């Protein structure tokens, strides 16, 4: 075999290996969003960490936006009732968020998570690296003989 073909063979192998890696990742989106990641994102600790932000927005909604949209609401419902409504809603959201996040993650298209540039450049980078390694092999084999 012609030793000068080695860089081209190595380039093809590098390109193919990286191309195959991306295809295998996209073959089953659970490679990217697996159960372990899903369970961490929907864990009670992580849900509780976002609830203060939700509670702040809930306060603004119940105390400002809802009375603006429905002035009658403010006339008949006082602060203690508003607080009770907020408490019930927060409790409900605490139980709903894991299901919402889980459903959201199941609907994510795994292919969209990998930018097009990476999908195109990753195999090319493998080919370039393979070619360079093939050249290095030729240089070292000629240098050592």
C-alpha cells in the first residue's frame, strides 16, 4: 500500500467516526436527555428552588394584575383570601412542576439541541485531525528509518 494514502485513510476514518457519533447521539434522544437528567431537573429540591420566583410573580399577579383586569375582584376578595388562594396555587404548582418539566423534556427534539454548525464541523474536524495524524505517522516513519 502506498504510504501517502495513510493521511487520506485516516481523514476518512476521523470523519466517519465523528459523523457516526453525532448520528448515534441523535438516534435516541434519551442519549441527550436521559432519565437521570430528567429526574434531577424534576427533583423536589430543584422544584423548591424555583418556587420563590414563582411566588414573587404570583404575588404581583394576585395583588396588582388581577385587580387591574378584574376590579370587582378587589371589592369582594380581601388580603387574607388572596393569601389563601396564593397558598393553594403554590401547593398545586409544587406538584405540577415535575410533570410539566418532564413533559417539556419529552417533547424536546434532540436534533435541535445540537447546532447545525457543530453537526457540520464535527465530522470535518475529525477528518482534519485524522489527516494530520496520518501525516505525522508518515513523517515519523520516514524520520525513524
